[in-house]
């Protein structure tokens, strides 16, 4: 079973995204409402994926990703960001992020991200690639 941590001040902007995660039978997800809470949780449990909203209350999603690295460098991370792709690549260089998500990620982005994660973890093979 995959374990996902969602980090966002509120879950409102991630409703469709979270609905897709809830519908999946082979994963569990938790919620942290701040970067500090997420870091604390990541010290106590290993997550397969951390998904951070653009602002997580006490830091940006990119700052959270950087602070997660020393805790567990193999935790996959995806962040919500409205930066243009080139600026995002520069800002996230060295963080090893799985992907950039749009400001209001939905079901399609969640399903594509989970599929990428499963492939990365060698849990799914032979399925057609979906663009995210």
C-alpha cells in the first residue's frame, strides 16, 4: 500500500485531487496543515509521496521539499506551483521533485501522479503512459 502525505493549509483547493486519492484502494493518505507539521510527520513515518500545496502556511512548497531532503532523501515529492515551467525548473533544481502540479490539481493529475509513483516503485507495468 502506498502512503501519501498532503500538505496544505486547507484541503478545499485539492478537493478533486483528494477525491481521486480516496477512491484508490491501494493507497492511504494523511494531511498536514503546515510545513512544520509535515516535517514532524515525515520524521515519524516514511511516506512514498509528499504533495505540497503552493503555500503550506509557514513556508513555500519548494522550501518544504528542500527541508524534507535531509529527513528522507528518497521521499518523492510533488508541488503545486504557478511558476512558468522554466522558472520552476530553476527554482526546484536539486530537489528531485516528481512533478509540478497546477494551482487546482484535479482527478486527472492525481491519477497520473499515482500511476507515475506506482511505476517508480515497480508496482505497475505495461500500462500506457498518461501525460500529466
